[in-house]
C-alpha cells in the first residue's frame, strides 16, 4: 500500500492526550469537541502502531449506541477507507489495529464483572459518557486493562458532584 500524507489534527487543548499517562479524563459542556478529538487521537495512534482498542460506555444495547459512527465519519473525512476495514461490529486497520465497541452492561442492563475481566489484552479503553458509569464497572475495568503502557480515556459531561468519574 502506497504511503500517503495524512494530516489529522487535534485542537491544541487535546494535545496532552499524546503524553504518556495511564488515565486521561476530559470533561466539560456539550459541544466541546471531546469525542471528535479523542477519536482523532485514537485513529492516529492506531495508524502508528498495532493496538487493541475498546470503545465502551456503561450501557450499550447495539452498535448504534457506540462511537463507531464517529470513527466511520472520520475515516471517510480523511480518505482512509483503504486503510480501515469497517464491519457491522468492529473496525480493523491495515497494520492489525482492532477496534471493539462493547458496553459494560449489555441489552437489558445485564452485567457481568467476569465478562469484563476477559478484555485485559487491550491497549486503549475509551469510555464515552463516563459520568453514567457505575463505580463497580469503573473499578473492574481499571483493574482489567493492565497491559504495559495501556491507557484509560474518559470523556463526559459532568452532571453531579457524586458521579463516580468526577
């Protein structure tokens, strides 16, 4: 595959995403660009190296509840269709990066800490709408994603002072 110059840019405020830190949280009001910039960051990383990426939220009943559509839009915007294979359930890249879109709780709100523990081999966990996550889920996944150099990314609109992620 011929290498082409790709210019994916993040808003300056999101450049710290590239710092080597395990946990990164971005919060604020609606329309702040968090999700788009985190997705750009993840696309850049997935093109640079082979990564396993889990995009999650507390409750996800279907793929349409996920951020998959955001990645599809960005892949199309930057003309990267030949580099990424998009299916109804996941995305893979030419270098082997893999994107999984799965909620902590599935259809009907069912929850299994044991099921979450099976996802330990991921490099990046992005939790969208993290303020809606339970403390139980956050505790399990923060201990599950423990691969050397792994990252936990949390994006949310802060709702209540008592929110577990706040």
